[in-house]
């Protein structure tokens, strides 16, 4: 859906290949791909991702991806706390150890970690929330799903008006929505209250999650 939106606005995708080299004297004039294609360019933006900057830490074990494992209070060791991109923390909803690279999650974790450092015991009970905007198309995402058994769609992806529920073991681990902001806000709160309907209830039904939340 997102690729189609960008293509409608003139973006050309070159998938299944990689950048071989840049050409130019004082500035980039072209990008040569491994498949031999040469793309004229006035400017090049490079997005290569990030990894946790934890190599300087000593005495604290690191996970294979460089992250620091914490408990439910963001404690990595005695009197040592980690939050944000580097923290691999316990998902209180399903018990998995996860890491999320988003500033809103970092803000929530930083607050909780600070309370714990100040002696005010505060376990992680927040629900991750992420959004992205492409032109006039906005997507809201709540929860966290590293893998899933199926995706249940409510609405129509083609018209960019839908909610996609990521299901595992009949439970909703995450949901992505487009043009459903109020519903997505209600879903986040239902997740936080652990009152989110399961896959059996969602499949084939049109649930008004705002009304459902108001009944709780």
C-alpha cells in the first residue's frame, strides 16, 4: 500500500539490488547499482539503520545485537539502569524480551527508569505506540509483534481505510490502522487494560472499540 502511494507520486523503486558506487567529481552525479543500472542523481540520502552504541560499557552483559537486557524496572544490574534504544526489556503483556527503536517508547522508559532510580518502584506497564506519515497517508501502530500467525483485516487496504490485527496464539499482539485514529486510541487503552478482544471475537466482526472501551 505504501509503495503504491509513493509510486503514484512519482517515486521509482529499485528492489532486489544494492548500490555499487557513486559517480561524480565535486558532487554526486549518479548512483550505479549492482544490476548495472545507472541512476542520475543531484542529491543522495542514505538510510542504513543504527545499532546500540554500547561497546564502551564494561561489566554489563550485552545481547548479540548489542542491547542491554533489563528487568521489568529497567534495571540492568545493581544500581545500573538502561532505557530507550539500547534496552531489551520484558513485554509485560506476553512475557517476551523485546527492543523498540522509537523515541516515544524511550520517553516512557526514561520516566519509569528515573522513578525506579529515585526509589519509587515502577514496573513497565506501557503499551508501545508508533506512527508514520507518508504525504497524506498516516499509519498508527500499537502493541508489538515480532512475528505472527495471521493478520486479520477490518476495512479495506486498497482505499487506505483499515485496521490490521497481528495475531499470535489467538491473541492480538499489535494493530496497525489507517484513517482509524479514534479506534486505534481505544485499542491502545484496551491493550493496557488487558481487555482487548481476541482473534475469535474480531474475525468477521465489525467492533467499535471506542464504544467497547466506554463500556469498561
